[in-house]
C-alpha cells in the first residue's frame, strides 16, 4: 500500500480517552516513509462545531475524500506504524490539502 500526503485513512488513533478507530489524514512525506517504518497522521473529526482553532480546517470536499459526513482537519498529530492503517478511504482535494498544509504551518515551527 502506497501512502502519500493528503491520503485519508482509517486508523486506530490514540487519544486522551484511549484508542479510537477514526479517519485521519497522512501528513508525512515519501522521503519520510522511505527512511522510517511509521507514518505521521492528523485527526479528521465529524465534530465540526468544535473545530474553531486557527489550526483547524473545515474540509470543503469531504464527500469526495470518501468521508461520510461533514468533517474537519485538526492539527492533532500521532506517529504510528504504517501497519496501523486499517483502510484507505480516499484523498483530500487539492484545495483542502493546501489548507491543511497552511494549518500545519501555523501549528508547527516550520516554514
């Protein structure tokens, strides 16, 4: 399975209240994957009312990405083994991926 940035997957995601199977978006690059056995994921949530931080983003093309309901990207990251991917759901649209990258630049100390 080839995993690339912007791919929407289902993963067993660790959180404050334990492990929860949920959609996530891959934010790590092919260069990262070539050197490491793990993948960096960010949360995708259907709890859109709470996604109001400058590092959150309401996905515009959620249905085209394979999500079942309106969803938001949250800059809540986890690094997990690539084998933790349960299923590939879809791919973010170009406009959603660009906005996700913008939110990551706000959240992380990178250019």
